[in-house]
C-alpha cells in the first residue's frame, strides 16, 4: 500500500503555530476531512483534516510543537475502499458539516473557529486526550476547566462529547464532592501564615457569610462594566439643607440618597431596559413596570440592602423618613426576607465615608447598580470664568448582556441632569 506524507496545508499568514491536540494515533483509520491535529494561533483554533482515506502509519509531531505551512505531520497508508475497512477505527466526523477538504486540495486557508468558540490569550499547557471524540471547542473547554475527557461518555452524534456533556460532568462531580472541580475554578492554595509572623483568626459575621456566596455568584455570572460621570449638585445641596433643617425638628434627616432614588426612577423610566432582568433562557429581557430600589446600608456586621418600594409614588420627604426607619431597623438586625427582596435597581452610596470612584457589584438578577461617592467642590468653566461647583462622582456598574456602553452613558447622564435640576425631582 502506498505511503503518503501529510503536511500542514495553507493556513493563511500564520507561522510557528503550536499544536494543542493530536487527534489520531498510529493504526487509526481516517477518512477525508477527519481531524488529524489541532493548531491554535493567538486568535483562533483550527483543525488540520486528512486529505485522503487511509491508516495512520507514523506521526512526526507532538503536542506543543510549532509548525508552519509545509511542515510534515504524519505518514498515511492509503489504499482503495476495498483494502481498508471503515469499521477498523478512526475518528469519524459530523454529517452535514461543510468540508474543509476542498480548501486543502485548492491550497486555500483552513477555516478558523468562530470567535465565540474560544477566547484570546494564553492557555495552560494543553492536555492530550488521545483519540477522544470531541471538537476543538470542547477540548479547549475541558483543558480550561481541568476536566479529563476520557472519563466522559459523549451524548452527541456518533458518541461525540458536547459542551453540555462537559458541564453536566462538572455538575455531577461538584455534587459528589470531587476535588478540583469547583465550577471549573481552582481553589486558592491554603498557606500557613503563622510561619511568617503572628496571626489571629477572626470569624466572619453571619451577614458576611450569607452575602459572600451571592456576591461571588453575581461576579462570576455577570459580565460587569462600570461607567463613571459627575453630577453638579450645587443647587440641589442648598435645597437639601433647607429640607434637612425642617426635618430635624420632626426627628428625621434628609440625605442625598433620597434625591438619588428619585433621579434613578427618572432615568429608569427613560431607559426601561435598565429596569429589567435577563430571562433564564438568556435570549430576552424581563422588563419591570414598577420601581423598587435597593439601598445599601452600612451595619456593624456588613452591608445589607433593604428595598424601598414604589419609589416613583413617593416624595423626597416620605422617602427620607422611610430610609431613616429602614436603616435603623437594619442596624438593629431586625431584617425580614421581605425587606431585601423584589428590587429592580440598587444604589450604594459611600459619600459619608469618602473616595472618588469604585465598581459596585451588580445585585443579580438586577442588571445595574449605581454607586455614589463624596461630593467635592471643583472649578467649572461657565463660558467666561471658572466657578466653584459641588460635583458628585457617580459610578454605574451594569450587566453587559442587557446594557451596552452607549445606553449606560445615556442613563448615567440622565441621572446627572436630574440631580443638576432639582425641579425634575419634585414634579
């Protein structure tokens, strides 16, 4: 039987591309278009398919080797259909898939993996899964999650391992207590800090222990982006002080948070996508036609976020009284489940402490949260001279699946405009 040397075909402008997977072994029977090796450039993964039917006689490369167009890959023993049995091995291929073999024979570049099938950047040293029946995308996913594909039974066509097979395997492993598979995220190694100096172990408060997993889940599931802007609250602050002087006599205070609540509702009505949640199917937004806003309250045990309901139906003074009562109840530890459920948007204000900017974590399933810092006097040009103005730094963190940068910028500007013109908040 004749032997044919199989070489790397035209792969475009790429050179010295690393091999991340060898998908055959000596003795395997392959058909045209069956993947032989997988290459990975900085931007995409690509399979080098078999140009002919045959049996792998010898492999010249290893995982980690770098190859270019014309580099020898393996030696293929070829024969007629009758001389080689289809049932004696091989990787197989998905039916109906567009063949890259035509490109091979014409010397055209191999098709690249689509952008959503992989990420950019360096990967850890690749694992060799031998002759496991899985696509390059699934193999990459397995490497990233440190999953051994040889332990997974594929449910795809012809026993191919799918992404869902990998995810289900991880879920079963986590439920079964398997180590090293905590949602695909490796644990931070434990250290003996005492060998470097004196230490003390301080238990977390119950509130922090409960909040921690929720924050972690939100950070892992939500693609966070943060936009920043400044609001001119010079006139608003003067008005707030007048209201606060009157409120003190009645036993409560008027803080900036009440104005932030009203300004947020104004923006949420103008841009309803921000007052939404991503549907479980991930292909739609659930718009909410009510305005319940969570407000982060600093307590001795940590932050808690009670929900102020129907903010659109309440005025500044009513909101101020409710905020004071709710905050006092939170600090006393008198929290009920109803206090912290049903928010459509959240606000976290650090103005009483200080700072200029920060990135608040979106309180999923909400899609955005507003952060406010301490206002500062700054010079602002009025067209002829600089004027001292009280500027409030604002930060909007949002779920990029639901909100893009342009919408976030417009939403934040709407809040700034409302704060700059107090008349918009009292109508």
